[in-house]
C-alpha cells in the first residue's frame, strides 16, 4: 500500500515538502460538491445516504453528515461496524446480509439502539436470504428492517420478476423477525451501449416504482412510517429523483439516494456521466477534488517520458490518469498540450509527449484520476489542501 507523510511532517507547502507521488484532496472543490448535493436533495424532497465505501474516510463521513446527510450507506458488514464506531445513527447496508456472525452482531449492537436518529436497514432478494436472516435472529426479540432489492437481467443481486418480488415480500411479511420497510435498487451499472445514459434505465426505475405500489397494494410493506424507496448512485441520481421522488407517488414515501463519488467527482467516469458535468445543462457544476502530484523520472526517448507513479498509486479500472499540467517555478499549474498517459507498471507511468515539448527530469505534474473509490483505496492518509496547495489537515481512509 502507498504511504504518505503525516500532516505534522508536511510543512506548509505540499509542492515543496511532500514525497512524490502524492494524492491530495482539494478542500474548496470538496465543500462545493457537498453543498451542491445538499441543495439538490432539499429541492427535490429526497433524503441522502452517501455511500461510505467511496472514501472509507471518517473525516469525509463527518462532512457528509455536517451537510445534512440523513444516513450513511455501507457495502459490507465491516463498513457498517466502522460507521457504528463513528457514532453514525442511521446506517443502510446496500447489500444482502447472509453471514450468521454479522447478523448476530447487528441484532446485539445495532437493533438495540433507541431513538429516532437510529436505524439499520439491509437488503433481501430471496427467500433463502430471508431465512438466513431469520436463523441469525433466532432466539432474540429483535426485528430487522429489510428492503426488497429489485434487480435487472444481467445485473447483480436483486429479484428479476414481479412474481419473485411478491413471493419474497410475502415471506418477509410472515416472519416474526423481519419487517419490510421498502424497496431498493441500483441503476449505476446498467450497460450504456454507447449512450449518455443506460437505454434501460427508465424501464428499470419504473419497475422499482411499480414494485413499491404492488407490495403496498398487497399490504406487505410496513406503513407505520413512509416506506423507503432507494436507488441513485453518482451518475444518474437526477433521473432517480424524478422517477422515484415523493411527487411520483400518491402516498408518502422516503426517497433515499446513495450518491457518494460526487463528493470528490473525477476526471473520468463521473466527468462523463454526471448530470452536473458530462450531462450538464446548467449549474451546479461538480469539480474534481482529487489530484495526483508526480514527478518526471526520466526522458529516455524524445517522445517518451517516465513519470513516478503507477497502478499502486492510481486506479486504472476505468481510464488511465489525465495530465492536467505542469507546475511552473511559482508552483502554479500550467496546462501542457499533447501529453498522454499510455500505460503504467506498479510504480512507473509511460507518457507520450511531443518531441519539441520542454519537459525535464524533476518537473512536477498534476494529474486527474478516474473512479474515486480506487483512488482512496490506495492512500491511508491524504493531505487536505487549499487552492494554493497549503496543507489544511488530512483525511484518513481507515473506516
């Protein structure tokens, strides 16, 4: 795993005092993105449960909550435990839960918490999954709120038909340990087939809405509080709010979006797909908040430069990093044209450059990344910097 200096070792100027490569997080962009989403949710009447897996950072989680997040989302039981240790009240596990030890811990530690600000939800998509939850809760007096997950053909977990959804919901309704609290789904991985948005997204979101109505008509959803309807990653949350927001139903619902990557945005996946960037028709605009600083190590050929970073420093599952520019003598980023990252080894990057471009060993580059989750994964400590790259603190990824 890549290491970075602690803030106490950084000094005041990251461009002079950091070991390279170094990933930095821009405070102004982060706060601008968080505020934009908070305003959107308030205007659309939806709740926000940002996905903690994006950063796995206690400091970023705290900022989400400070900006009005209703809950936090987790992907694994270990992440649920981390959020619980931070004192997060409402936790949504956006996955099925089938392991007995984890189910018992949920029963003992999470379901016993009092208060309106506490709550835990997980998914169920099969009778077998519901039975696993019931076995884990056997011998307790706990009742676990579950959300029926609705999937799509070729997707990951989730029911595939209305009949299947109805069967699972009927089983949950007959359980003494489970309570059906709503319906969930995820549209973010639907194939786009070269389009700006997945061609099947409208039908899928309509199916989620129809499932909520179906289960309510059959009296299978607990209505002591408005049912939860949750979907919405960082690419298509606008479409989710339109199709599944409170105005789409003739009965009260709590629409919850789970966008997490929007907070730092990126120069790849979300730059292309976000309604506030690649699909933008106006304000607000998201700003990439993560930047990799890396120095040039060698220029062994006129059009080949070797820079000091690699796949152990940056995510490469979507696209390779993009070169934003070179830092000049006054430590300001100056754009450079015609420079591309073509491939990476563990710690070396191969850049193609114009033969006549003045670029020297030791020059410092700024690079933009794609896929924030993979970037945070590689850095246990990330300096938080202002617009002049002065260190303001740091965020850790030890949730």
